C-alpha cells in the first residue's frame, strides 16, 4: 500500500483510502466489484490469510456467493489496492501504468 500512496501523491492524484482490513466492505460493494472484475480477481491468493485456509475453505472460494461471504468475513484476503475511478473502472493491485492510463 505504501508504494500506491507514494505513487498517487507523486502524481498529484487525490484519493480516499478505505482500509478493508479495519473496516470490512459490505456485501453490496463486493458484488459491485465482482461484477466488474470477477470474484476470483478479488481474492489475494498470495497472502498469509489465504495460505492458512484449509482445503474446505479454499473450496468455498470457487463459488462466487461463498467466496464473497468469506471475503466480507476475512477482509484481509481482498487483493489490495482496489482503485475505483470516478467513471467506475477498477484497477486491482499496484499497476502504475494502468492507473495513469485511467486519468
């Protein structure tokens, strides 16, 4: 996240930061994001929380409904950052060129 903050500030891009680890997103927001990028893209499979899941929980991530419920419960599994632009476009992860291209 630090790289993202530094990048946005160096580019003079104003942003609102919502810490999903502290303030879990509601189901409607997760559905909105999933409709745009697919629920699979929202899952951070490189993080500790995902790696600690047992096989049964990992299997739940294969269904959109159960995956979104799990992401709402274990919000640290949400890929970050999710950057939502005023036009509704999303960029997941720190992708400087993609972010610049949206402005």
